[in-house]
């Protein structure tokens, strides 16, 4: 009988790679703009990058919420799953507000030290703080944004809260004499106060328009180095991300050059 040869094992073809259900963002890049044309191109790149990030965040949020539902159904502990879902919501809000700022025409800028004069908050009352001193009324710490989720949420207030001041007479530590003690405690939010009064109306108008959007969590200024009275500040808005990572991104809101300064 002729020798029979066993058929070769058939190797199944590798399945095609699974397509992602969301567009992949462009690789991380360094945005460099040296002229108006490059600024416009960089803006378009950033918008596309943020759109892809948002799609990723939506997919991650949907997966996380599905996992929470599965855990509940099986009566597993859901704390960790809920934390992941919350983190996904925070990222989605962060990138969503970033997209709105870019769509409104604001440009991302390096994160520089700024003098904050307005914070976005959803709180009715500031964080309570009470300090006392034997020498003078103590200074209270600045309030910070609680990063209200969503565009248009919250309101703007000054980081410097209104305060009550009072004094009382108490015994010294050794109990030998009476001493005066000065007290200071927060009692409410103050309206934002633009820190420079000699500025052009366009600066104030641009700042007001940015605040009306209620996208930015902090708004502040970079003061000019020169002490000349007609020099105007740079107005900056910051968007912050809730959560442990605490990412933030800064945007140029208004900028002015007077040729008399040059």
C-alpha cells in the first residue's frame, strides 16, 4: 500500500486587530508657534487631539459604569469600580472644558505663576477658618476653587473671603496679667476684584466675556515688570482637573501691547 501522509495541521489565520471604538489621539506633541500661521496650525492640532481624548474618556466612562453594574449584580464590593468611574467623569469634564476654551478661540500657554483674583465655586459659603493672635488681626488663607463640574456651572468669587474681626481680653499664659487677643474668621464670599485699576477697557471687556462662559476655574493676571502706569497685564484663565492628579492647563484670555512702551 502506498504510504499515506498525514495532512498538515491548518494554522488559523490571525484575526485582524480589534478596532478601537474611539479615535486614537495623535502622539503627544510639543506645540511650537513662532508666527500667526503656526499658531493657527497648532490650534487645529490641539482641537483634534482633545476631541480624540474626549472620545477615549467617554469609552472609559461607559466601561467603568458597566463594571459598576456587573459588580452590583454579583454583590461584590463596588467602591473601587465607583472610584474609576468617578475619575473617568473628572477626565471627561476636564477635556470637555478644554475643548470649549479652544473652540472659543483661546490659546493654550505655558503654566506661569499668576495672581488669582477670581475662583469658580459652587459653594454657598467659604471654607470656615478662624485664627487668633495676641499682636494684630491675623490674615486668613485664600479660598480655592472646588472645580464645579460642567460648563457654565458655579459662580465667580474672590479668593479673599469677607471676614469678621473682634477682640477679647484673656489671661496671659502664665496667668499674671490680662492681654488682648485679636480674632478673625471667614463669614462669606466677596465679589471678584480686578487687582489693577489703570487698565484699558478692552482688558476688562475680554475678562468679563471669559468669565461669562464659566469654563475657567481660576482667573488671574501676570503683572507687567515695568512700573509705567499705562502698561497692562496679561490675563490668564486656568482649567483644573478634579482628583489626585490635579492636572491644569492655562489659556491666554487677553493681552495688550502699547507701542509707547516699545
